[in-house]
């Protein structure tokens, strides 16, 4: 990684580790993703009080974080692309494009982001979508180098949808490792990867990335299961998490953040994280 990116990367990774809370779901154009995000200023108030390392936003909501006064606030991770694979209704044409095609990284520079993130979709029988993602990454990588902006690539391997369902994550380790390796070959400074079906295989993802790996959270699940899996993935070499719905769709997001921060930064067990959550997140 270029030394020009070190300052921003240091803001994102606290002693090499990171909890990034994803609130960028608005560009997915999927109503179910917005449950819990209806009042964004209120959500931001709660998360800022909880103190994660980073918050992931699109340009249009970045003011809620960056216009706050003071130095001690989470780093901004800015999503700079969007697409339609997350929709419950399947589309005849699948697409992914940059939000600002003229100068896609500049808005992140202007908003003092610590990192930008782009997707790398691998969907069955959708080679054009994959090609669009590769073109997006190729387009922004040079700009990231020019601006000294770390590039987070999000490799997403998905299964064919069953009737009446959307695309679902494919946890096949071989497929994830292969796509993560491609992300690294294209210049990823950070990889946001799906967990493997067997968490014990995740060290292979870390090896393929050869850069910091954050685990993608996905849909809301039972928190005890989330904590147990998170501990296993951290033990396999992940340096942190990018969780959204598993934080903001729970009754006490601040307590979830406190529990995850304890796991990521203090090595807490899944059981200790659950106890901390049940206590309301008091440190």
C-alpha cells in the first residue's frame, strides 16, 4: 500500500483493528433494508454515543457524521457505488455503477473519508454485472492512489435465487477465496469479505487477501449466534467487522456496538460479549 494512504488507514484501523457500522443501505432501493434507519439523525446520535471505529455512509448522509464538531468521532467509510442485486424483486438486467462517474473518489476526499468501498459481485449467469464491477474498480483504483485514499473492495459471491427469494450469500470457501484473491490482485487495500460456511476455513480468505480483512455481516440474526461466529472469524485472522442490520435493527444498537468492540479490541469471548450486551453495553 502506498505510504500516502497510511494516515487515512490509521484513522480507520485502531491499532490495526476496526468495527465499521454500515448505514449505507439506502442506495440498495430495498424497503426491508431501511427498517431501523427511518430516522437517520437519531440512529447517528446513538451510534456516535457508542463509539465504533468507523461508520459507513453514502455521500448524501455523510453530513450527519462529518458536520459534527470535535475530533473524537468515528472515521467515515464512504460507499461510492450502487447496484440492484439486493432487491427482493429480481430484475431482467442486473447492474452496478459508480455514484459519481466523472470523479468518483473526489466526494470522499471532500468529506474527509478515511476509506472508500466498492462492490465486486459474482452472481450466477451474470457476466455483464461482474464486468461492470471490474470496470468500476479499475476506474477508481488509480484515483485512490492519486488522492491517497484506501480502497476497500467488497467481493460478494451469491447463489442463484429460489422462486420468490432474492440472491443469497454463497459461503463456499473456494468461491470466496478465489474472488477475494481477485480483489487483492486488483489493488484492494482492505477487503470486506463474507464469512465462509465453516468459520474454520476463514484463514484461507485472510491468506488470499494479504491485507486487512473485515467480515461482512449480512441480514439480522440471533445475536448470540452473531457473537459466536464473530469470535471464530476473529480467531481465524479477521481484523474486524462491517455490520449493519445486526446492529441497527436490534433494540439496543449501542449495546451491540459495545459488545463487538470488546471482542475486536479486547479479545472478549462470545459469552463475555453477550453478558456485556445484556447489561446494556456498560463498559
